[in-house]
C-alpha cells in the first residue's frame, strides 16, 4: 500500500480579496496625509498655498465661472444632496428586499458623516483666508466634507449597481456621473477658496476608504453566512 500524503496541520489561508487590499492601501495613504497635514509639513503646506493662490486669482478674474462653481458646490454636489441620494438608494434596496445591502449603505454614510466631523475637530486646520473671498464655509478644513461625502455616496451607488447586476449602459452612466461629481466637487472647493487642495485629497481618500470598508464588511458577513 502506498504511503498516504500527510494532511496539513491547518488549511492554507485564503488570499486577501481585492477590496481588502484597496482598503489597506487607502487606509495607509489617508493616515500618511492626515499626519503630514496635522504636523504642517512645509513642502505640503507650501504646495497647498501655491495652488490655492492661483485658484483664487482665477476665481476673481472669472466671476461667471465662479458663480457656476457656487451653484454646483452649494446645490448639485452639496453634502445634503448627496445624503438625499444615498437615502433614496437605501429605500430602493429595502423595497427590493436586499436588507443587508440597504443597511450597509446606510451605516456607511452615517459612519462617514461622524468620522468627518471628528477628524475636522481633531486636526483643527484653518481654512484659507482671503481679503476678498468669493464664498464662505464653516467648521475646520480637513478633510473636505463635500469631497468625502460625494466620494462615499457616488462610490456606494456604483458598488450597489454592480452588486444588483445592473445593465451595462446603467453602469457606464453611473461611473461617468460618479467620476465627474467626485472630481468636480473637489475642484469647486479649491476654486471657491474654501479648502486647501490636500483637504480635497484627504476627503477623496477617506471617502474611498469608507466605500472599501463597507464592501469588505458586506463581503465578510456574506461569507460567514454561507459557511453557517
């Protein structure tokens, strides 16, 4: 009788999922940027000031474009507009019977709003100050609430559409609108002089991290249910 191959002492670990690797990468980049902003790393603050000054000069020189940016920032891509969109997505998922997916979206949006305010209070970064401002904003600067909320909402909507296997034209349209909205809202905040560029970058990174963590948790819970 041929000798049997000994069984391994423990099953090999499963490789990390793509969403897990994205979450780890975004967490690392977010932590690095947050640290550099908090300590006021001179090369970063100097770059922020340079970009912000050029954007403010352009905003003063082109009042029509500035007014368009205000409409887009304060109404179309406003955080409350984004949260209303997320609420519609939650209700739609709930009515379809995908309760876990609805809960994931709702909890992720709530967690992002809380984390955003806690980080603003912890970092306490001052917004740009101009002798001739073209817009105003409240609370601390980092991270940008507009950029983070738009990234979370748009990212979750695109993720949900993939999960429910939406038609390809719908996915293409969703990706296009999401990309334009996330990039656009960040640019409006710098153009209007109410955020430093790294505030926007921080909002994008933290928003992406929120979406990745939501997808990861949903994936792990679903896997645990299947094992049971």
